[in-house]
């Protein structure tokens, strides 16, 4: 299976037996949502994940998901609302008035216009803006529901211009650094500058090796998609938040567009939100969820991320097994139908991309495995970008790099040699080959393309080896 499975760890999966089951099913990475829990809880998660990772001798990514800037309503008495009823939105932290919601941010009233769509509680409640006067607005309910204090508020399609990193986010970044996490997912990215804000913070702390994942979830992010992807190390198609800024029928095409652009730039693309939402409470997925997953695989995404299904659902392991089952079937169909990403049809630009493309075509023609030794991850990333039909077995002496590579399409990472030892490429390739033969990853009779690239020398090497 070349498409990777990522899971969110939470109360439903926070035990070693469940984590073992995840890793046996091939889970490549674990997301910790910094919007929930606290460092002592996260420490327990990380301890269990790293323990099982070592036990199984695999490399899995740890992804810290930053909460990002949010507008939340203030304190008031919870009340029920019926479709068609009006409520007041006022500036302030607290109110005792009936059917009135306070929000302690003047910027909300500066950008709010008659006709806007306001979403509360992650989109569960929707309101039409009927009138705006100064620091007060009249909202018309579009559905029934219960309005509770401290819930999120979003003005669909509009950006409040808040700093991309809050003080709480900075504290979470420091935590991620101290726990040697692999990636940080940046919420509410609008521009490439937002991505660079986090990269610069990591640089100052001496940890630029931690990857930055841009969550694409706003209209502004879509407008600046190319520049964001140039700077980010990976991206997430955050379909839940996208659905608050776009009409739902637009989401499938937005997903395809984001995936296509990310592949073009050679950046891993992860699809998240409601992949198997019905399995939060049911042991089997719905038919529409199966179709959704199949379409994501046809979009050639690198990874599929389960969220509530594994963090708080009743069937976390079953959800992973179903996802794996559907992905395998979808990948087989994609191969049978000869569906390739557009980047395979485009003229390769640099000599490095020409080499990668030639290598993939040769390996597919020979039906061989590609064995690559890397110090930076560059060559495996360029091979992955082309969505090869053969296995890419990537070796490195750097465990952090191996974990980063674990989310790339079709790449299986390995750590070789002694930690801290600087091996040249030929030595590294030899160690990797020996490890793969020893672990049964290469069998008698296999044809193997061994390769590496030295960017500083513009030297690219390939050897065809028959395992005997």
C-alpha cells in the first residue's frame, strides 16, 4: 500500500494495545491535537507511541496540530434557537440579556456586513446577518439548535486578520521541540508569510528540521496556494473548515486542485475530516464514505488522516482496518486504469527531476524496487512526487528524517548505521542493501535499482542489481 494512513490519538486510542494494532495495520503517523488535552496527557501519548515504534522497529511521524487564532463568543446563558428567530450579537465579554451573544473582538463588527453568513460552534449553527449598526448586529437563525458560550465564531469567506500564531501556539511549538516531534500543522494559513513565521521560530530554536504542514482551510489560502506550497513542507486539505468558507458542492474540486498543486511542488498532501465519520459510532462505514476515500486515492494524495474516528470514536482500530481495505482496492483500480498524476505527463524541468523520472520509468519497466540512500530526503521526495508503481525503499542515518519521509506516498523509510556516524553515499547504500536483505524486504531474484544523488556535485548514480 503506497497511500499512507495517519491517525489522531485521543481517549479512544490512548493505550499501547490500540497503538500496536495501528502500527500492525501500517499507520505511518500520529496526530496530537493541541486544541485538546494538556502536556501531561500528550506526554503519555508520545511515550506509548515511541515505545511501540521501537518495539516494532518502524519509523512513524508525530504531528502536532496547532490550534491557531480563533474567535470565540463570550459568556451568556445557554439558550435554544429556532429557525427564523433573531438574536443579537454585541461587543463584550459577558451579557445577561436574553437571546444575546457577546464577542470580545471589535474587528468582527468592522468587517461584518448585511447578508454575511455567520457560523457558530464549528458550523453547527448558521445565521444570516440581517443588520449591522456599530458594535451590534442582528442575526437570523437558519437552523434550529442550542447556542452555548465559548464556542467558535466564523464569518464565512472573510478573514479577521489575526496573527497566525497565538501565545498558546508558541508554547505548543516549544513543547513540540522539546519532545522531538516530526511535523507541526499550522492552522488558518493565509499566505506564505504565515508559513515563514513558524519556520523562522523553529530556525531560532535550532530545529528547522521539524516540518511545517500548511492547513489549507480558508479562501485566502486558496488564493495564495502556489506561494504557500513553495514554502511549506506539506499540506492538509482541511475539508471541515473549507466547508465553512465554500459551498459544500465545491469541496471535491478544491480537494483535487490542492492535491494537483501539492504534487506539482513535490509536497506531501494529506486529506482530513470525515473520511469515516459514521464509524465514530458504527462498526462499518457508509457507502458514500467508501466512494469518498476511493476518490481521494484517485487524486493521488500522499496520506489520509483519521480524526474523530480514532481520537474519540467507538471503533478506532476497525476504522483503520476499513481505511486500509478501501485504499488497497482503490490503488489496484488506479493501477489497472493507468491513472497517473498530471506531473508524470509534464516535461521534467531540472536535471534532478529528469533523473527521477527516468529512474521511475526504468524501475516500472523492469518491475524492480528502488533503493535510495539519502541525507536530506530530496531524492525520495522527487521519486514520490511521480507516484511510482514500484516500492521506494529509502535509507538514512537520521531517524528524524526517516520519520519525516514516513508520510510520503510510496516511500518506506529505514534507519541504517550507527547514530551520529557520517556515512558517504556508497557506504550508506551498502548498509541499506544489507539491512533490506536481512529483513526480507529484498528477496532472491528481485531486481533492484540502487541510487543516490549528490546535489553539491550534480552527480546522480544508479545501479541495477539482481539479488542472489
